[in-house]
C-alpha cells in the first residue's frame, strides 16, 4: 500500500510539473509574439535611411531642373526662353514697341529668383514653388515722368507744338517714348532697383527615369499677357495736364514762352479734359 501510494504521488507530481511547463512555454510564446508585433508597428512609420535619401535626391533633382529653366529665363535671351519653355515668341512677348527685344532682355536680366520649396502628395506629381523679383517698371516710368529736369528736355517739342496751335500728338508720343527708354535705362544700370515679387509653380510628373515639366509659372509670360507695357506706358489726359503744368513754368522762367502762352496751353488742355469727362457721362 505504501508503495502504491508513493507511486501515485510521484505520478501526480510528474503530471503537474508537465502541465506547469506546458503553460509556461505557451505564455512565453505569446509574450514574444506580442513584443514582435509592437516593435514592427512602432517602426513601420519611421522612414528608413534609404527612403529619406531617395526623397532628398528627388527634391534636389527637381530643384536643379527648375533652376535650369529659371537661369534661361533670367538670361533675357528671348529665343532661348522660347526654345526652353516651348512657347511661341508672341506668347512670351506681345509686340508693343520697336524696343520689344530690348525690353525683354533688360527686365529679365535685372530679375532674380528663389526656388522656395518642392511639394508632392504622391511622389509622382510635384510642384516647385518659385519667387521672381521683377523690376517695377511701372513705378520707374512714373518716377521719370515726375523728374522735372528730365521732363523739361523730353517735353520741349510737345510744348512748342501746342504753343504753335498744333495738336501735338506726334510730339507727345515721342516724349513718352523718350521717357520709356529712360525708365528702361535706369533699370538696366541699377539706378532704379524697386522690384515686385511674383510667385508661381513649375509642375512636374515623374516617369521611371525622368521628370517631365507639365506647367510653368505665369510670370514667364508676364510681358506676353494683358498688354503689360501698354498698361503703364499710356498717359491719360489728366496726367498730360499735370506734365504740362510743371513744364511750361520752366519755359516761362527762361523766357522761351510768355506767361500768356503758358496759360493758353493749360486752358486749352483743361477744355479738352472737360470735353472728355462730358463725353464719358
């Protein structure tokens, strides 16, 4: 009996120990599984060094391509710009005067640019943001018109045509052309440095081995849309009076015209202003 009891006790102890070992192994396996799963989840959202390097290389390549376009634009070479961007000349520069090519080269050669950022949501289509600092030619033109010393010379033929009872339109156009050239000259030599900043986007699509440019900023065609030059190179009749009012005083002071002649010129211009305002209403 004692031996049978001892045998049963030993057998029970053996079965119990095997159960404990089985349970412990199962718990360890589950714990390892949980640890592996958590570690995988935590690291899946962290970009690998390879992914980060690939993205940086892509952005650097896009910035370089964008600079190649912008370097061509600020070269001021109209033919090169048209070839690079695939535009026709009249899309880039609307004919406005006999100075067209000169206007394009002076303004864009006096421009600077900054590649701001590369943007993408799917790593297939990209936008590259660029700022262009472009000469404020309109403001420069106004500065020239307000330059008393310059305008004394520029307006001379116009004032004397009006003094002689001529319509003076041809002489006025020559004066404005002279002022426009002066404004361009001041921009070219850096005497006038005020700039306007235009922002835009280059659009790229990624093919397996290259980036295809599918869209350009509007400022590339700033001189080819909206009659850019005509908008500010036009002087209305009120501005004509203001120019005359300042200029005739000079010619009176040096004795080239009389006070009466000056008053007549201004009075006739006021009459035309009144007539134009009446016709508009």
